C-alpha cells in the first residue's frame, strides 16, 4: 500500500500566515496537539500546542516549526513512512504530490497499525527471535533449517539488537504453534534464541511476552 491511501483528510492544515488563535481553536475542535503548516502550498513543518499555548495573538510565522523533515512522496510504500516517523520521532507525516505540493498528513499510528494487522504477525503460529551477527545473516539458510523441521517462515523482520549494536534481531513468524522442536534445531545449528513466543508452550508468561513483542514491533 502506498502512503497516499493512508492520508487522513480529517486532519486540518494551517497556513503560515494564520494566527495562533486559529491554531488553538482547531486543535481544540479536532482534539489534536499538532497540526501541519503549509506555506505557498508546500509543507513547512508541524506546529505543536505546547509551543503556542501562551501566545494567542501571534502569527504562526513567528514560530520555529518542528518536523520539517517529516515529509515523503505520495507514491512511497508505507514502510517508508514508518522509517521516517521513527527516524525523526514524529506523530504525523506529511505527504506531497509529484510537484512537491502538500496533499495531507498520515498519523504515524495508522502506519504502525497497517504494519501489524496487514502482516502475518497476527496469523496463528509461533514466533522465534534470533540474535546473530549481521555477517552471519542468511535467511535462505535459516529457512532451510526451519523447513527441515517441517515448518515454514511466513514473515520475518530484522532490527538492531538493543543489547549489542554489532548484532541484529531476526524475528521469525512460523506457521506452527508448537515450535519447541524448531528451537532445539536452531540451537543445535549454532543460533542464539533471544526470545520465543507460542500459545502452545506451557508458560504462564507467554501471552505477556507475546504482547510485549507486539508493542515492540509497533514501537
């Protein structure tokens, strides 16, 4: 899915020449703490409520806007939106057309929701998280080991290992709930199992740990 399809046209925009009082009124009406600002049709940044709360009579032009890098092309994949949101820590991302003009904004939460619900993460099956050196990463090799254990990888995600910058976490969603034998096979093959999640395993903390992983993947 491209990001244009995720635009929330209910998010109002501000013009750089608007008064702060208008911004505050819109924020109250639409119950949002940040609004995109447009100058001459181009995205200029976001205005945050905490920046203007005590400046009712001034123009938006008088403020230094945040999130000026939070803009991507309309035809970008929503993965690009997630990357931009994480890189610049933004709750909204502006979308521009082919000429660079502002089209609308996408709440970051919408992209994360699309990532989780649209992927295989919610399909039945266990999850295994491997910690390994990037130079040792080979999804084809790991897939072969999994298939030798009579299972298949239906989704994989790679992220930095939060405990070691020289390593990565490889999160594998499998098509089987019972993953105990797969854990043994991977460990025998020299892979380090960082975490594992399965409703099949007799572990009272499994659901809590599974929910924790879902929250981690949604950031």
